[in-house]
């Protein structure tokens, strides 16, 4: 819109009957040329009638923009007597109109309403400005503000600056500015209806100032966004913008709505007196905190989290021992010792009806079912299940939360898990508890001490929540691969239950009963489409996997089924039966060759030992090589300090017993000895290789071959005694997998044979040794 000189035909009549055109969401002002589209039939007829009779028309605004055909009561009485300068008809029944505003006018009487409104109008009496000094000052200030507003607004044409400076009259200035700033049409109508020019300019200045402030905030926000402000600053400025807009619209929110909601929830939770008072105190702070404050969001998150905790909500328990046995048997093959220990634990808990004094910890190599046993246990006793992975956690705050004064503060994982399951008595699995570490952030293992102690966790205090929460009803179960890596104070609170490696037969039955049905369902296959012969499954277990658990076996079965699915989908096959030939075709050559039958013929300087690691038992050959030299002993193969000491012990024992062993007395002066443990990239340590090292040394120095179907384990002393070792079940399992026929163990471990798998005991001859002489007689061929 732009200002124009008043045309000569804009005469002011004392009274005039003219057609009426109602604008939707727009307001016409005098001395303004207005372009607008016309789509309503009654408006087009009114404009056409005006063109026929002197171009006179009355332009006003309708009160409700939603009305398509406003009546005489739905339009404002005050508008502008105008001249229709041009009408251009367009396709679709739409017309473009060009109308020039002449002067303010008022409807005196409605003559007709059909087919368009015709009314008798009279000019509006205006009170012209006295042009006093304050009025002149206001006029000048208004022009300056409008020019500054135009500089800030990129959407305004530049020629408006020239137009505003050309205006002398305050009333005309008010009309010009009101017509060119994005105000609500109701506000523009108020300016139009103001007869006093000075008052009209004052109203315009007020609206201009508000629009000017909003525009400044918008521009400030744009600048800040260009500078890549962080998320918190972005939220702050957006809230400020929303606040200003809400104030302008009179739509301020009641800050007490959330406060009352919080108070009602706290009252319904029936907390302890101390916790209730603390929450009411925080709610009081929240009620006086402005939304733009940096703490507002943190405090609101804090209240939401505290109120959503299940302070007094419990799930219904089921301590039916028979049902627990059925569920454990259905979901896990074997593990009889483990199941029996768990059932005993549950039975004791059922009788005592008190919180657990001990926390179960399932210890075993990867893939043997520790996590799934915990899940089955939760289902068996009817408790909700939550898992917390502790692997790699090195910050105490991960367990006990951050203090809420810090930016980005969060509750600890324990209370977060409680909130997630929605009850205060779930079963929580602390997975990989042996993988905890510590640094300058604190010791998470120490933080777990309070969490797992029933005498202390009745009033567990998370740093974020800062309220006492009762964890005594929570059933904690932990898992670990290596018992030795659990801190001793923490291990003292745990009831250790060992899960051992699966035998070949265990894996076979697990594959038949669990893995194959699971993968059939996962890959959309059925027993009719995919079958695997038992012989092929045996080859798959021993030739393509070598592990304590069953994860790699499950991956191989899944690979077979994916390849089957591909053949079915491409139409190459309708069903697949996997035998040994198809198995090799799908998965390639065997990764692990079938163990050779016992090499009873033996080999000089090589003895087979047994080792235990966090991933199960392994066979560990020890090799000894002799060279001319001066008695130096070289030890290689990434051996730890304890194994190096075992090598020194072996050399010292042989030197002191050389005559008895048939070895030259001066061997340590004429020969260098090199002791090596293959797979040098794998770190090895522990005293149980002492027997193996000594046997390999005696074999090399005496040139007597060591039987390769004999494996051994045991710690030695300088006097040649064989001491007990740990991990016997895992070590014997490794010997069984490797095809050993005889295993030498310390006599002190004879009582541990009861835990060895029955299949292993059937296949292997166990020899008890309390001294090295018996070891040599068993392991060395023709030793006397």
C-alpha cells in the first residue's frame, strides 16, 4: 500500500447511498490505494454497481473472518468512503480490484442486503490535530521509529521511507503506518475508528513499539542461530520469543498448574516424612522459578523422575519351586548343577520370607547361558526383568547418578532400571560385573557395595534423586567371566555359581532342541523346507566351531538357513537337506580338523599342558629346544611372571636331580635352553604349567619322547611335589575336545573329579600325581 494525492473526484458528501464491500482480515484507510482479490459474488456485484454509479463504494471490515457471506450485523459500521478505480475479471469467477480510499465514513442506515449490501453513509467527524509541541515531538519520534522498523524488517519496500517523510499531518501519518505494519485487523480497526488525530497517532505509536520489540527479538534470534548457539541457549531464546508473543496476545500460562499436579501426586505416593518434605521443598522452588531459567528444565526433569519411581508398587511373586524347575528345564539343556543351586537358593528364600542375604553371581565363559538363566529365573518367580550392562563402566555416577546441580545430570542405572520396569521388586541382572574399571571419576565397584548389601540398600540414595529408596526387595543377579577380576569386597557379597563349558553332546542336544527351532522361525523356514542330518550336525560342532559356549554354533546354523532362504527365494531349490557334503559346500572346508587319535609314539621336547582362561579351557603345548651355549634360559610366548618363575623352578629341580633323571650334570654349562609356548600373541600366566614345563625339559635333556596323548596340569615345588590347581573341569573339557587319552592331575584335585562331566570321565584316564616322578613315568616313553 502506498499514499496518494487525493483525487479531485473524492468529494465529501453530507450523505450518500452506496454499495458496501466487506473485507476479510483487512482494513482500508483514507488516502491509501488498495489492491485486493474479490471472490464472493455479492462483493463483485457491489463493485460493478459502484462502477456504474460514480465509482463510489463503502469499504469496511467484517468482524468474523470465517463468514463467507456476512450480513449487516457482521460488519463494522465505520469504514472508508472510497472510489473503485479498476476491476479486472479473471477465470474462475475471481476479480482483481483497485480501490482508492477517500475519507472516513459511518453507516447510518442499511438500505438493502440482497443481492449485496447497500447503505446510507455519512462522513465521520474528525478532530484535527492542534499541532502542539508535544504533538510535533510525537510525530517526529513516530517517523524515526517507523524508519528504524523498516531497517530491521527485510520484507518492507524501501520507498516507504520517502513516503513517511512526506507526510505532515499526524492523522494521515497514523493511517499510513497502520496500513503498512503487520498488525491484527482488529487493532487496525481501532485506529480507523479513532476520530481524534492526536489520539490516533498515540495508539499507532503503542502498536508500532510492540511490533518493533517483537521484530528486534526475531532478528536477535536469527543472529544467534547463525552463530550456532548450543541447544540450551536456543531453547532460551525461543522461550523468550514465545513469552513476548504470548504477552502480546494475552495468553500467559498459569505457572501453578504443574505445581498443583505435582503436589497431588506426591501426596498420593504416601512416602516417608523426610522424602515428602524434600519433594514439597523442590516443588516450592519450582513454583517460583521462571520458565526461562537455566534450572527450570533440570528441576522439572527431577520432579518428573522422582514422581514416576515405583515407591510402593510391587509385582506379584510366585515362589512355586516346581514351576521354577519346569521353566529352567524347558529353556536350558544340561546345567544340572546350576539349576540345583538356583532351586536351593529359591527354596531357602521361600522359607525365610526375608530379603536375600546373598546375591547370585553366575560365573562362566561366554555363551554358556548366564544371561538367559537369569531371564528364566525372573519368569519362574514372576518378577519383572531388567538388565544393566556394567562392561566398561568406570564412573561411579553411572551407578549412583550425578548430582542434579550439574548440567546434563542423570540418575544412576539402578534407579533408571527400577523406573523402567515400574515396580520396586524386579529381578535386575548386573551383566559383566567383572568388566568394571575405575579412574579419576571414582570406583563403580565400590558404589555397588551399598547397592548389593541388604543391610544398607534399604535406604539407597542416588545422587540425582537425593531421596532414600528401598532396594531390599530387589532381586539382584550378577554375571561374570572371570571370578578373579571381581574386587574382593564385592565378591564377598556374591554367591558364586559356576557355569562350565558345554560338551559335544550338550551342544548337539541344545542345537536340536533350541537353536535350530529358533533359527527356523527367525528365517521364515519350516522343518519341511530345511533339515540337517545328525552326522552333519556333529561335523558342524567339531569341525566349524571350537568354543566353550554355543554362540558361534548358533551363527553357523543361522548362516546355513540364510543360504537356504536364498536358494528357496531364487527358485533354485524347493527344500534343503544338509548332509556332510552340503555342509562343506555351504560353509567351506572344515576350520578345525578332526583331532588325530592319540600320538602315543611321542615327541622329544614337547609336552601338552592344560590352561584355563575366561573363555574356557584350552590345551597348551610347551616346546623346549637345546642349543650349545653357556646355560642361558630363554622363555618366549607372552608368558607372565608366574610362568617365568615356573620355568626357573623346573630348571632348578632338574639341576638338583640330574643324576636321578639320567641327565648330564653339566648341561647348564654347555647348553642354552629355549622354552616356548605357541600362540605367542596370547598372554599366558599362572603356576599350573609347572608340571608341563618340567616334563618338556626332562624330555629334551634326556632325549626321551613325551607321549602326545597325555595332557597334564599342576604346580610344582623345588622338591618336586605337585600342588593342586583350579579350573579342573574346564581343563579336562579342553583335553576331551583335543582327543587326549590320559590326563595327569595333582592328587589334591582328586575330590574335584566329582564335578567333571561324566562323558569326559568315560573317555579319559585320570592319573593322580603327588610328585614329578609319577608324572614322568606316565608322560615319558620308557622313563625309568
